[in-house]
C-alpha cells in the first residue's frame, strides 16, 4: 500500500498521546517496507482470520487492552474472527472499534445486503440480544458483555460492561 500499514495509524497516535500501539498487518512485505515510519508501534504480520495467529499475537502483546481498533482486514472472516477472539481481552469499560463496516455489503469481502453472515449481521444480532425480553438465549456470545454500541458511518464502538455481566 502506498500509505503503509493502517491508514489511521498516525491519527490514533495523535489522538492517544500515551499509548502502547500494536498493529496487525496482513502483508508482511508492507510491514517491513514501512517499519522505519511506524516506530511507535509494534507490528505483527499475519492474517486476523487465523485463530492461531491471533492467539500468538495475544501471547506476545499481553492482552488486557483498553482499546482495540479493527482497521485491518476487511473481509467478513477477518472482522468476525478478530472480534470473537480479541473481545475477551478488552478490559472492563474498554472499547472495541470496528472500522470499514461497509464491507459487510460488498460481495468481494464476503458481504451481502441484509445477510446475517456479516459483521453488520453480527452487530444486529447483538442489538437484538441486549434489547430482548427475558427467557430468550443470546445469539452472539459477545453480547453478554456489551453495554453500548455507538455507530457512525462505517464504524462502530462497542463498550464493555463494567462488573459482572447482567444475567437475564
């Protein structure tokens, strides 16, 4: 890529002045090419749709994050796998951002309009879960910890509950 790993890299460094920044870059050659311009981040090269890769990332980066920003791979497998594997490592009160949600509607990324098998489909299921009546089982295991969703164009911020999950 002409701009290096993660188009929002410099934005997040400006926004969060005191941060330990970890990046996952799918293209190892891109990460290597831009290593001298991304010295304020630790970059891991791998596919975020790979559970073994994400497990290794968690082991090396330490887990227990205040904020995760998924501006990585935009395929449904990458976005959905990342959320399911990394969400447990977001601290209570922490935020998980997912960018580029429009890919849920693009077939080239595994998306389709009104499909349940997309990141947007998962988010809709989570909204159903946190607003449902008692006695109905959650559709998505992430739902039990989500206290709020904040949507903007192509982006959502999921905030993790503080304290034990509410059982209904």
